[in-house]
């Protein structure tokens, strides 16, 4: 799936041409702007005007990427009066992004793909996840100087 710059929609001709749905899904998430929109919507629904202000992007850019995410089935909206409120349709997308974060960290390319949530004690949840991963590593065995578990 790729952005159709004329229509602003994420086209599924890739799937029709034989690209697997899995490849099309990952292609839809292979854009920084779409990842930023997904991360923002993980915190709750938002209007296009909210996203333009928070992400610092043009309304047309946000709208085109939302159209792509809608076409992929990852985002939808509800109308309230003359406004549209966008939200994630698939909460399991956050599990996918969490797994990607762990994979990137394991390969030495740490990245934050999900919003940082706070625990009830005020500690960032992402930090807590990192600390738990460190505990898992310690329980498996010590790492040598090259990072290998011994």
C-alpha cells in the first residue's frame, strides 16, 4: 500500500497485484508520519486539527495519512456534529509496536513506538518495561563485554 498523492488514499492495488496482506500492513506502517499518528491515537481519539497542532504538519498531510490508515483498517472515525474524531480500531496494534520496540532494542537500535504511559506511582511505563527486560536478562545469565548471554 502506498500513498496515492492525487487521491490521498492508501491504495490496495499492491494486494491485487499479489503483494501479501502482511507486506501491505507493514508497508502501511513504514512511514514516520503514520507511526506518529498511530502513537498519538493510542492515547485517545483526536480530530485532524488536534493532530496538525500536536504533530506540526499540514492538514492535507494528516488527512492523506489518516485516509491510508483508514483504508488499511487500522483507524476509523466517528462523526459528532461537523467534526470527526479519529481513533485506533485495532488495539492489538500496540502489541505489535511493543514487540517491534523490544526487537529494535535487542538489535541495538532502541526506539519508542508507543506513547509513554505512567504507572499509578508516576514512573513511566516504558522505563518499567525496560527495567523488567533487564531483570529477564539477569535471570537468564550474565552478559559478557560483547552483550552475549553467558
